[in-house]
């Protein structure tokens, strides 16, 4: 070729992005401490107008670690963190890692029974949450093995002027915690650090378990996914390698929540382990998201498609200058081709020189493991794998690899693959399988194709599941809860293609129960007590009977089709 070296398929698509990386050996806090040593005065994160440097952050993490040691947390103990994106959550997350324990990350808006399940499943002995969620924890505490509950408050992380405003607005709505409540308040907890003088740092290896995140996996049953230090550290290096435009000090809007792999892995740990700056968003709304992008001149933003849909409609974005953006990522759900076109146009009209890049991943691999390259987009594609990550398409459930363009099950392998489903060895063996190539592959249960240039195309979930704002919702679990009500004979839950109202329930009542608004409101109140807010049905429709399949199962697809027909008719009527 006359001295010209032919490019590999990887080089042709990814340019300067390396195919292989040398990964950091050590714990998550070891990696963050390394950055703190290099850039002590750089801002690590901002929270409601207050900035914290890497030096300050590491000092608070160490105080928190000493306090954990003082209350008896030891290596491999489980500590539940039920917090929004706020400073105390960051300090606690890395402190748990520093003392060699495992962080059990859960949604603070979970229903009481869900919290009880998470605490018992993980065998947590300590939990931290906000004052506004205290009563939920107290109601189920006796049913768990939790010894200490640490209560933090948003107001404690605010500057004095902002705190005054907070207490006059949000703070007034929080139910008071009894003075004699058996809890440790955050400030009191941090003061306990004075009683620990040594041995609070526990040396942990890359392969040691560090985090538990929750997902339904491929079967829809909620399970704890055990992830290691290497899983998170490798993800941080992969994300930055896939974004060669990243520079030390670049700002990421961290609106995705800490209990979600996307939020914890990409928005928080990737930034803090690679020298970035997190803009913490404690309670997400499209309005707050839009305001913070422009206020902080963020360089990277990540979100689910419904967020980008909402931003398009916000009057406050009129005239906004988004020339600061280096990366806009979409994940957690499929980004429609039409929405991508609309949002790319929106970015262009607001001076951005980038387009939305779609990613794909599973909680079994922390989060994203595949991303659209920065320099090339293929319509409908979710991109190509990160460095050292491998994807293949097989005949579902088998090892037989399919030809390019043929639809099959998506399999993943690489340095971010989980250890196991906690306490579910059979499902672990079903999901993680070692092939003749020596790699351990995750059977995702998702369907897709691959083209001859290595681009992946997501085709759908192989299992019945609803995704709302990036959260997996499993209809079977909601139906179990509804069916447990004394007035419900049978229920069926479906997903509705609406950006905000995603879940609808159909209910066949016990004979003799009136189909009234009072009954509907009673069932909705029951759901609110037992179902997390993001999974709540927006409506309950009463049915005399449910459509059935030939083998007698409820034909949920028929209900989905009926609902789609109703939506289409309503839209046509509105146009007429």
C-alpha cells in the first residue's frame, strides 16, 4: 500500500480513542484520592450555590470514614444509602468504600415495603437517609437488622443565605423528627470521628465488592447487583477515553440519581475519578436542569429521552447559549430518531457544536458500555462498544453468533461486568456465562443487531418491561401488589407511550364491589403506599373481564393495542 497503513475497523470509527486501556488497580476512593492529591484546589462539586474542592471533599470523606469506624462498621458490612444527589451522599459513598464496606444504593422515594426488602436483602446494619424520609424507615426498622440510622438534612449542606430561604419554603414541609428518636443526626455523626485515631482505612483490591445496585435483571424480579471497585474505575476510564474532548475541570450536570448506575457511574464517579466537576442536582425538574446548564456553563449533560423532550418545550431555554457543551448523552431508554433530530436542531439553534450521542448498557455492567462515536452517527444506532468491551449478537439463550444484520440477543463482556446477583446463584449462572473465548458474557435479554462496521442497533426488550425516566418498571410486580388488595380480583399493568404518564392499570373488581370514583381513589391511595412514585399508575380502568390468550393468560398486548388505538383516535379528533 505504498507506505500507507490500513486502519482497523476500530480506528476507522473511533479515531484517537484507544481500543485497550491500562486500568487503575485499587479502590474507588484510592482513585479519587489520587485526583485530590494532583488537583487539591480544583472544585469537585457544586451544590445549590456552594462549591467544594477536592481537598475539602477528601477531608470530609475521611471524617465520615472515622465516624463509620466509631459506630462499628467493619470490612464487608453493608451500609444502605437512600439519598438524593447531595454532599452528604457523596461523603458517605466514598467513606463506606474507605472503610472497606459495601454501599447499598436505594431510591429514597421507595415505598416502605420496598425499603424493608432492600435492607433485609442486603443485610444492612446501618442506613443513611434525609430527615424527610425518616418516618418510612422508622415504620419498618423493627423488621430489619439495621442498628443505626443516620439522618442528614439538605439544610446542613447549604450556605447561610440559601439555608434561610430553604427553611422558609421546603424545610417547613418536613415532618418533625421526635427529639428522642433513636437516630444519629449528621452533625453528631461526623463529630464521632474524633474518637477514631487509626485503622479507619481498609486496603481493598480492584475485585472486591464495593456497591450494590438494584434491577430486575432479565426476569423482572428485583435483585441486588454486586459490583466491584474495578467495575466503577474501569467505567470512568472508558467514558473519558470515549470523549477525547474531556479536560480536567470540565463540568458535568449530575441530575441522574445516585442509586442509578447512570447517575452514580457516569455523572458522579467518572467525573470525580477523572478530575471533573459535578453540578449536583438534588431534586430533578426540567426547569432546574435547564437553569443549571446555563448558570454553570456545563460541558457535559446526560439524561433520558423524556428529559430532552421536556427541554424542547421550556420557554426558559429561548435564547439560551449552549456553546459550552462538549457532550450530550442519552441513555436509560430508546431515543427515537425523530426526537434526536428535533433535539439536534435545538442544540444547533442554541449555538452548540455537538449532537446527542446515544448510549446503551445494563446495570449488570454498571451502566453504559456502548456509545455513539463523537465523529460519526448512524441513524437508529446506539453506537459501538467502549474500550475493552465486547458485544455480540447470538440466537437468544445460546452461544451461536448470528450474521451481521440478523436480530438476536445482545451479549456484553468487559471490565464492568458484575460479580453476581446477590443471593440468586441460579439467575447469576443463567445471566453470566463463560464462553470458549475465555470471556464471561452477560445475557441481557435485549434484542438487537450489529452491522458490518460494528455498530449496534437496539430492537427492544426481550422481556415485558416498562421504562419510565430511565427506571425499570416490572408490570408483574405492580400486578402482585394490586392483586393483594381485598377488592381486586385480577389486574393487568401496561406501559403507555406518553412522555410523562407511562403506567396504566386495568382492574377486575371482586363481584359486588362498585365501579366508582371512590373505589378508584381507594386503590390509588393503596398504590401510593406500596409503589414507588416513578412506577405509580396514572390511571386505573375497571374491566368486567380481561382479554385472554388461548392458554388462559391475560392478553396484555391486546390492552396495549386498545390503549394505542384510543390515543390515536384522540389525537385525530384533536387535529379535526
